[in-house]
C-alpha cells in the first residue's frame, strides 16, 4: 500500500468517526472543548467542574466497541446500542447507570414510530448512543455548547435533562395529534362527513400507538425516583429524578386524554350524522304528506258522479 493510499484510508476513517462521534468537554472553570476524534477522549478521571458528553450516532460496531473500551462503558449498554431491543430498561451498575428509552417520531399520516436511545451516566461522563438522528439531541448540543457552566452539573443531573428532552418528543406528538383532531372536528361541523370514519380510525390507532410506546417507560422513570436506586447521589440530583417522574406522569395523562379526544370526536360525528338524518326524515315526511294529499285530491276529482 502506498503512503498516499494509507493517508486517504486514515482520512476516510477519521471522517467517519467525526460523523459518528460528537463530543463536548464542558468545563465550568475554563472553556468548553469540542472533541472530534476518539483519541482525544480523556481516559484519566475528570476533575470537579468538568463533564464529558459523547454522542454516538450510527457508529460502526468496531468503532463503538473501541470508544466503549476507552470510556469503560458497561458491556450491557453496548449490547443494547448494537441490538434490536426496543423495550425501555434501567440498569444500575454501581459506578454508573444506563437506560434505554424510545423517542417518539412522527411519520406522515400520524403513523407514530420510535427510535431507541441508550444513555450511560458515569462519573463526570454521559454517553448517548442511537442509530437514527434525534432532533432534540442536535438542538440540545447546539444550545449547551454556547453555555459555559454546564460542567458544574453532575452526570446524573445532565442525564435527567436529556431524559426530560426525550419526554418532550411525546408532548410534541400529542400536540400534533390534537391539531389533527381539531381539523377533523372542523370538517365534521362543516358537513364533510365522507372521510371522517377513516380519519377517526387512524386517530384511534395513533392514540393507542402513543400509549403503547410511552407506558412501558414507567419502569425507567419510577425506578430513577426510587430512594434505593442511587442512595449516594446528591439531594439536588434526586430532586431532578423526582421532577422527571412527575413530567412522565403528566405525559401519560396527555396520552390517555388523546384517546378521550377521539371518543369525543366520534360523538360529535354521531350527533352531526343524527342531525342530518333527522333533517332528511323531516323532508321525507313532508314530501309523503304532500304526495298523499295530492293523491286524495286527484282521486276525488277523478271519481265518476251520477247526475240527477
């Protein structure tokens, strides 16, 4: 192999790593640094006021394992990122913990689907692993990179912030669902009944899908809030976990309410259909009476009378 081809190969490998790995070293006492290469990831213990966030998007298996070994990530978390498991999970590994959650993503026609996100939180270290691009990860990275005090946060508190953003994907999904329900109800009130039953069926499926996606996360958020999960964490961190559980319960209430919205829309559709039916019956009744009277008059006029 020539020197130029060897350099080209290294360049392609580094470009692939740069696309798959995006890392920020937050430092409350100094400037934050963006790390673009796995070799730049610190192996020594970070000092107080520093927090390393590594985001791995669609990383190749060999690359993921190499970075996981460098950062001493739990093997179960690596297997979760490489596997096809979609059930939410929470694991306490002593010095760190990791979770697997499903981020809500909307496809055309309210076909909600989910993308798996594995999150590992250790000492001054947070790692996120996912195969699909996640909008809130990109938005959060751009926002946090402009702040210089994120390093003061503990890894568990920063993980709680990421999980709160994960729940925002369900709030956004419910908002889009409610907009679809409102548009349908406007069409019903305007008398456009033809496609309404099909749309109601799709809305019902979408509401059930959202609930099936969010409900299993109870094991994650209730587990984080348990006092025996991380008894050594600071009181502020435990407060973040309890706030996260309340946010989850609020999200569940909104998802449950989504199904009630569909029932309300169906009742509106039924009442409007009944009104249209009543109008039609009144018209038919009036027409029947008029035709009956005309028939009686015609019968009387057509009778043969004998003259005296």
